[in-house]
């Protein structure tokens, strides 16, 4: 039951390239968990309250917290959008708005291809 993970545009890739190697390893671990585990613990993947269909992937390394926004498409396809290092208890509104815009763009683009 492996999920497929894809990247919408280059937002996640650019973020990932900026991380140090230890953080990259942790991100890879969490993404692999999401790929393989049927019921991913909420510690690693949770729906965003009030944001229809938007989820956040949660990565913690030492005292740093990272978030990767994503959505599901056709059940087993996980689409990654923007990501950032979280420095405050609340997720910045600008990052949530960007993720929602990217999610809408993704589905619009996908529908245009049909």
C-alpha cells in the first residue's frame, strides 16, 4: 500500500536543498514513513484546521521544527507544496495562504490536462 509522493513546482525542493544533512535525513525518514505506513501518526502528518484538504507534515530535529504542506490526490498520491522552519507556536498565516494557493493551482492545472 505504498503512497506516491510528488512535488508541485520547486517549492519543496528549494527548501530541502537549504537544509543541513542531518535535517535532510529526518525529512527523508518522515516522508518514507508517510509513503509506507497506512495510518501515519498525527505527530508526523495532520490535517490543517479550517483549510479544506490541506495537511502538514511535521518534522522535528533537535529543537527545530519544520513543516511541509501537502494534500492527497486520488487517495495514494501525496503532493508536496511549500515548506518552512517553524519559529513560533502558531503557523504563519502567509505560509498557510501560500499552501492553499498552491493546492488550488495544482488541482486547476491537473484538471486542465484532462
